[in-house]
């Protein structure tokens, strides 16, 4: 039976790839952040990618919010994810 939208299942790898590519294209055009202002350190970024604890909820929220708006961090996260 095909899955229905909103049933709480995870994206397929292909859907995840397409979503990531779309987000990357938007971020490149809107938020290049060439100076890496406000970026979390590499250890924190890697921990986010691998769903490891990085501190209290405020630290997680701040890092996640930044990564969602920073192409430099998206690129870094993708590199870790490909490892």
C-alpha cells in the first residue's frame, strides 16, 4: 500500500536527496555567508549531523537554526553525512 502524506514515515533516500538539493540551491542564492559569521564549530556541526548530544537544548536550537540558514554549514553537514 502506498504511503500517505503525513503518516509520519521517513523520507526515502531519493526524496531526502532531492529535498537537500533544493534547500542547497535556495541557500546558495539567499544566504551565502562567505565569512562564516555565527557558524558552529566543526565538532558541533558533526555532532548535529550524527544526532549526537552537543549540550543543552538552547545550544542545539541555536546551532540548528543557524545551519538552516547558512549554506557554508549545509555544505559542511553534507560532507560529514557523506562520510
